C-alpha cells in the first residue's frame, strides 16, 4: 500500500459491521452469507472509490484494509474474497483479468466503463475538442483534467471506456508504438 | 309469598338500574372532562413523549384504552391512533430491513435509534414506552413481534418462530456479545450434542454469527454487538 492509499484509508469511514469479528468469517447459513456478501460488495466498491483504486490482486489485497482489519486483528480469507469478487463480476461491477483459472486479479468498476465513457465524452464536448486527436496520456494526466474524476484513471479501465465510445461511433482509436501512445479522436 | 318475591325482585332490578344509570352519568362526565383535557393539551401530547405517556397512564387508570379501537374517539383526539399506527409500520420496516443481519432480533434501544434516524425531522421523538405500545398494536397482524428480555437487555423479536428454552438460555449467557462452546459447557453443564444443536439452530436462523478468526471459535450475537452509525 503506498502512502496516498494509507492516508485515504485513515479517512475512510468504515461501516459498523466492519468491527464485528464474524464479518471476516464466511457464514455457514445461506441467507446470512448472502447478506454478508452484499455488505462486502458495497464495502469493496466504496473503499476502492475512496482510494481511487481500480485493480485488485486478491492474494496481496487480503494483507491490507479493507480485507485486513488491524484493530480487531481479522483477515478475510482469499477464497472468501474470491466469492465476493465473483458476485461483483456477476453484477457487472468487476471483471477477472489475467490467467482465467487463477482468479487472482480483477478490475473493480466503482463506476461502470459506460459511465466513464459518457463522462469523458461530455468533457471533450465541453472543451470543444470534438474532432481533435488527443493522446490517452493527455486525457488522464493532462493539466486540464486534474480535477476530473477520470484523472489518473487506470489504463485498462480507460481503454474499455474508449472501446465503448468507438463501438458507438463516438471515437476512433489510433494505436501507436506503445499503450501510452494511444491516440483518440472524438466525434459528436 | 309468590307476589312478595316478585315485588322484591322488581324492586331490586329497579335499584340496580338506577345505580347503573348513575354510574353511566358519572362516566359520561368523566369522559367529557377527559376529552376537554386532551383537547386543551393536544399539542403537548403530540410533542412531549413523557406527557403523552402520563396521559395514557391516566386513561388506563380510569379503564379507558385510547387505542382500544382505531376509531376510538380518544385516540383520534389524542392524535395517538395515527402516531402508533405510523410507528408500528416504521418498526416493521426497520425489523425487516435488518433481519438478514440480525436474524430478527434487535435491541429496543438500537431500534429506537434507527427509528429516530428514519423519521422525518421535526416529528415527535420516540421513547421506549412508545415502541412497547406500537408493538402491542401489531399483535393482530400475527407477525410474531414481541419484546423479550435477556438479562437486562430488552430486545424486539420480529420473526414468527419461537426461540426455544435452550436458545434463550444461551442468549442470556451471551449478553456481553459473544460466547464459546466452552463458555456454554462450563456455564450450563450441558453435553456437547445439546450445545451443538442449539448453536447450529441459531446459526441457521442468523441470530448468531460464527467467528473463526481466533484460536477458539467464537459465536457472536449481532443484535447485542452491532450498533448503527
């Protein structure tokens, strides 16, 4: 966990159930587990939104908050977290990435790619930059985008958003020599 | 002899009737006074929960339950018919919304906090006494809403199925929030099968959650431990 994430963790307001030790043990009763899983899904999304994280490596994630609660010394097991991510995937709030069978890495969509796509397109329109070619780097790290929610957006998530715009005929991607060189032209 | 008895009996009836009509007259007077009193203090009754309870106690002493019927003239005057009806619905709301979390058992104080949070700002404050009354009002619905005590902790039970004696006993032991199988054994001297059956039943209904994050497995009662923000 880097320093910005650590500070963000301190400011995050955890729900009351977070200090309830059994929250970190998968409950045997199906109805209880469904409720527990629902609460975990909400927590993952709000925590990742708060710390602006988009990727999760499960085996590493369980070492730190929110999956490790230092105060009450409880850790969520990786296999339980995997079930929670499976649920997020089912809801369309995450996708598994990397080798399929390992299920160790995922993207967390605290905003769906469709929402990012609409947000970016709106911003480009507002700036009168329709029909201009921009680099992906300018979009997420440019001086103009500093206060935008998509500033610093994970490249994989961004690529998904741009792909959506392209399929809607609202953007055209130009692949350069590397991912950073990716250029994009927006249409109204 | 016959005639005498008949005359006596008729005299008796007459006396009794006179007595009854006199009583009815008194009740009417009392009722009128009560109505007048309630009308004069309607605002205080609605806004001041302590006063509201006092007026209700007074009604009870005279043997009048303002909530006996929803069309009751006193309930209407007191404005309490609507108050408790509304509160009852809100109680059901909170209990249903938290059921998956606590298995249908919630501490009265916690319920009160959640009710206050849910109610529109500026509405009358709710006290424990109000909750008790509102729950009594829910009885005809056969929803199983009941207040049960564990030690000095008062809980609202909102599921139809009853807690059996073993479960109640174990919950009584768990008032500080959690327990181990060993706690139950040393506290109650039950055999392992009996304890396991009891705990498994409560796990299944969600009244108890298991914590395997310690050396010895612990069982927690969310209704005793989780407080709303």
